[in-house]
C-alpha cells in the first residue's frame, strides 16, 4: 500500500494539542489508590441508599436521567470517534501487533487527552447507580461489580501506560456510546426494539472476548520485549474480562433466551466496561 493510501491522521483541536499528559500521569501515580476510597463510598451510598428508600416512594427523575445519560452518550461518542480513528490509523500504518503493543496512545497528539478523560470518567459514572437506587429499580450484581472493578483497574493501569490500553479504552468508548444512547432514549420514553437491546448486550460480550484476546497477546508479545506490561496487570485484566464474559453471557441467556417476553426484555440492558 502506498503512503498516500493510508488513512489520514486526525486533525487536532486546540484543547487536545495543549493537553500535557505528563502531569496527569504523575498525578495518577500519586493518587490512583484513591479509587479504593471512591469505591468504598460508592458501595456505602448505594447499599445505604437502598435501605433508606425501602420505606419511601420511588422518585421518577426522568428528566435528570435523560440529561445524565445523554451527556455521557455524547462524551462516549466523541471519545469513540477520536480514539477509534487513532486506532484505525495505527492499524493501517503499523499493523495489528503495534496496535496492541502501542504505548503512544497515552501521549499521542489526539488520544492523550481522551485516554486521561476516560480514566477520570470512571469516577462520575458511579452516579449511574444513584438513579437506580432512587427510582427503586432492581440493582443486579453485574452493575455495581463492573463499576467498581473498572474504576480500580483503569486508574491502576493508566499510571503505567501498559500495552493494550488503546484497545481497552476504544472498545469501552464504543460500547458506552451505544449503551448511554439507549438509556437516554428509554428515559425519554422512546420505545426501543428488543433487537437493539440484544445488539448492545452482544456488543458488550464481544468487547469482553476481545479484551481477553488482547490481554493474552500482550502476555505472549511481552516475552520478546515488544509489549510493555506487567504480569500482575495482565492477570488482573484477564480475570476481570473473564468474569465480565461469564456474567454477560448469563445475563444474555436469562434476559433474551430463557426469560421474558419481547415487551419486558426490550427494556433490559446493562452497562459494561
């Protein structure tokens, strides 16, 4: 392929160009363990909130939920476009192995801002569960488990700029772009086809499979010095994605195969990272 046939790199915006990732990485090195504090507060709020709401009427909160979901949908769509094009550019110019082992995702002209925005976004995303608690909806294990584990792993990994991060973050941006758009539509009263809910869950399952594949490739390619990571990081990533895969397959089976009519199952989907 001639150089002229390669995908063009993304045009930078001023805020992306001026963003300096070095202080961000240093801050995360010093503060990543605060993710445990956020996780503990999150657990206390949601489970304490469930007890608080037991004897109280549920809150509708439809308009705030539309705004919340829509804002996260827009953020995720933009993040998916910016990081997705970067990953396509690396794939096109340097190949699949480089896309997995690439560390420049954390410092690239466009992707550096969106990598840091991604890891920071895992803290405010905990607010999703507040709506479930206040609206007295069913809170399943997968929901709060994935929120806590993704926050911990994202903050833990960003400081080391480990290989595979470009794939992990881009896939998550894409899944969230679909998922939060779905939630915004549902909160606004739009009837969403059951097939679309199934597609979102299928996309999330595919994300977990690819997460396991990337983690395995990082391990194998780390042996020849081409992929920078740590054994414990790969282990935690693999366990996390494997547990997600099992839980999402179970959710898919219970929701779309075993249980529920079209009308009830069309209302169900679940967030994942």
